[in-house]
C-alpha cells in the first residue's frame, strides 16, 4: 500500500490550559473520503485545525505528502495544497460569489484570469453558484453559502480538503444535492470530512476514524462500521442511524 497522504502520529494539542488532543493517530489515504466521527467535544475540529497549523501540536508529528508540517505556518500548509472549509463557512457576506472565489484563487491577479474550465467544473457540482455569480454571498440560503465555501476551497487544484460539518443546519433536499456533488468530487479529490449526519457519510465515506476523549479509538472501513450496530453502540453510545 502507498504511504498515506496525511499521517498524524501521537499528536497532542493544548489550547490554553486544556489538553484537547491526547495522542491522535490518523491516516488519510490519497484517494476517497475519510470520515472523522465522534461525540461533540471529542476533538474532531481541533484535529482539523491542528493539521492546518491554526493550532500547533504540542507533541507528536503531522506528516503531509511525506513532509513534516507539525510546526509549519498555516500559509505554508495552505500553499502546499491543503484547503479548509470550517463549520462557520467563513464566507465574505458583502462580497459577491464571484469575488469570494476570486479571493481564494491566489494564482491570479484579476477576476478575468480565473480558470473558466475549472469554474464550469465547479458549476457542474453547484449550479446555483452560476445563477447567483454576481449576487452578494450574504443574501444566499444556508445551503448556497455552504456551496460557496466549498467552491472557494477547490477553485484552484488542491491535494487535500478538510471539511467540517458541511450539512449542519441544511434542508434534506440540499443535503441530497451535496451527496451527488461530493460523490463526483471524491473521484479526483481526497477529503477528510467531519460530519454527524450518518446518512450523508454512509453514502460517501470510504474509510472512517472514530474519536473519543481526544484520541482515535477506531479506524477502518466506513461500510463495515455502517453494518455493525454493536460496534456503533460501543463507539458512540448509540446507533449511527440516530445521527441522521
């Protein structure tokens, strides 16, 4: 088997006086979607932010594409090809959809220089963005704002996407559309996905890691976990069906 694209080994992260990550071991393959599951407060978002260097590990190693990025500055990590879609989405409400994507396209100096073929590829996933291209992002629905956030992360080629709770608060119809988009996207783009909606992750996930108390307590096939209700109860305290 090839070396994982991303590997965390014994990673600890402190935030102030709080010891959040307590020895995380996590492998993210070079293909497909890796799902990070766990109860609220288990350390999932902290794991994503530690990978991106927003919080630095106090112990352990984060290796990305064969290189140690444990203490690298966030801009260097982003330049190396890791994009992050936070739970808060972080879009610029007063700017248009077009301007939001342009700000994320760091290799161009004007909107007109943006890659038209890549934009059409993105519109194939998120058609609403083409319709609202010149509309302020703050006027869009929650689902459309999430589309903007994800589109910004892929407006230029990336090696890895970190996505935190993309379906939170979205209507079922929007979630179904996102499943279709992610199904296509994962064919060319590895993703580390934090998500609580089990119907979403079971349709998309290839591998899964379950967190508890700041550690990874289980890793393996998403399909196998979905079929094993006893293991679901053991790891999460209830059937994953309850997370829909």
